[in-house]
């Protein structure tokens, strides 16, 4: 058995979620009901699904929006412009439902069981039909999700180019564009030690070449951002790791990415997506604060923003709201991966966010930020293993979009009603005093503060009113 064949078999056995490993139970769908491998096949992938429309909160139709009304203006922006919703290609069209304990459960009608270029083109057509029926203008991708890896870098690039040309053609006459692209630097065995932090210089070079190409095609399709998710940029143990060297190499990698972005005229935002662990024991961009510190240390703070994923926030021991506020206050909030995890599990479950309270706190940060364009809300979320109907793909995205829309409406209600802001203002009212202003302006040294402390005597400490704050928040739900 050839090495490549063995590698693909191994991936199938472990249920890799990025590959379709088994034969589907049906032929690929087409207009004539016949199997076809034609690159020009343009059948209706979702014949039973109508274009998804807004029907309002009272509708019982699961294939309609209850709260997301794209054209409705809120605080001077259309709802669609607040969100800029995006579909994640990898979860939606490459997710199989496989996990470390079980094989694939999803066999979409258009799949032929291969990872060929022809099949990749068929998935791309399905992607565009899906986007149009949802009424969504954005999608996100890893390079190896949309086109198969080749036996050489040149072959991989050729495969990618062929699929990208189809995507370019499908874009014509529509507003559909990538919200962001990225390179998949974690699945192939060459990246077992990382890409930009690998102990092997040849792997570092290969990763750079892959990112170069992924950035080029993102730019070519009119993508507005480019993401770095370093799933293997970290370590399993410090006993065999030179952390300082790896961090320096990572910084050099990012510097080269910035330089190449400018060289090719790509105006998009470069985004780092923090995650604490999984698959590594420790990932170098653990959370928003860690990523911000890294960027400052290496003089890259003005060249990058952050893509905050809610499930990654909870894995790092924070709430999504905390991570968004940390990014916002550092001027680094660039994009949001809208998903959530399961409190009873300890890994990245990538579920659709359906908690209206969490969505409301997310949107409070986004409103304070004035929006997140040119970023948006990418549904880095997947169906549960047991959800296997094509219809489920639509229901999941509709539910996620409606949840975020309710969050926006609630956040506006809270901010316009003003009670929560007033509670916070009163809590910090003592800082409106002359002494408070002197401190904030850097005009009060320790000797002066000691003098004032003696004048004041024992300071008064007021209640924080946490229960009242929670009551005000919950009343908007």
C-alpha cells in the first residue's frame, strides 16, 4: 500500500471531519436523477428548500426567519450590515458527523464518496446555492476544504486554482464573496509539530508557501479578511520545546504575511483566532489578552485584529463577552466566530449559538464597537452527529441567525432604556470628583494620595448592585 493511500485510510478510520470517507447511500443529485461526474453539473442541490424569508416571531415555519429581518434598520444600520453573516464551508459541506468513536453519519445526496477536483466543484456549486437560499452574502474556507491536497505543492495549487476559478464564475451577478480565507495547517502529518512553529525549517517554508497561495486566492475572490488559526502552533510539553525560538519564528512568519499582503495589494484585515488548546496541550494564542500581548511585543499590534470564537473563549476559562470586551478595548475586535460549546464537555463542540442571553451580551460589545465590518459573524458551527437531514443544515443556520438577531434587538433595548448604563455610571461616580480626574490625568502621585487618604478617613464603599444589574438584563430577554 502506498504511503498516501495508507494516510487516507487512517484518516477515514478515525472519522476525520474534513473528509468524506465512505460511499453515500444515494447517487449525486441532478436534474435527471442520474449519476454524473461532469464538472458542468448544475443540478438543484436543495429542491425541497425554498428561499428563506422573514415571516416574523409568530410564524411556525421552521424554514423562515422569526427575528432576522435583513433590511430592517436598527441604530442607523440594516440588520444584515450589523451581522454580515457567513457560512463555514468546512462544517457545512465537509463535516461528516464522524468523531474519534464513530464513523461518518452524513452522506449528502450530491456526494460521490471521493475527494476529487470534480467533487470539489460540485460542493462549491452547492455552497453558492445554499448561500443564495439563506440570503447570505459571505462564506469562509480553508484551502484544503474546497480543493483536494495534491502529491506536491504545485499539484495542490493547481487543484485550488481550478476550484477558485469556478467560485469566481459563480460570484458573477451576486454580492457573494469570502468573508475570509485561511490555510489548513493542521491536518496533514507534515504539520504534526506545527507550521510556523515547527522544529523543521522545511515545514516552516512549506507552511509559508501554503499561506501565500491561500492569501492570493482570498484576494482574487474579493475576500475582506484573512485568518490565522494556529491549531498546532503550540506544544505538548516544555521538556522538548524551545518556546522562545518558536514564538520568535511565529512572529517572523506573521511579519512575512504582512509584507506579502501589502506586496499583492490585499486590503483585507489579517486576523488571529485565539484558542487555548486542542489539538495541542497549549496553544500560543491562548486568549485575546495573550494574543494582544504577543502582537505588542513583536510590533505587530497595528497589523492584526482578532477573530473571537465563543467556544474558544469558554475553553480558555472566559465568557465570550469577556473575550469580545478584551479585544474591543485593545482596538482588536475584527470578527466573531458565532458558536458555543457544551458546559458538560471539555472540548470544542462547535455548536450553533442559541442562547439569547449570550447573544445579547455579544451584541452589546458589537454595538459599543460600532459594528465589526469588514469582519462579520461566521457560523463556525456544525450539525450534531445525529442530525442527518439536508433540511437540518438550513434549520441550524436559521436558528443561529435568529438568535443573534434577538440578541441585537435586546441589546438595543437595554442600551436605549438606559438603566444598566446608569447603574454603572453611579457605581463609578466617585471618579467624577476632582481627585478622580487628577488620578486619571496622571497628576496624583503617592505622596498626594496619602495626604488625601488621611483627609478622607475610612472610605465609604457602596454596593455593586449585581443582582439589580442581572434583573435589568434579564428583563430585556
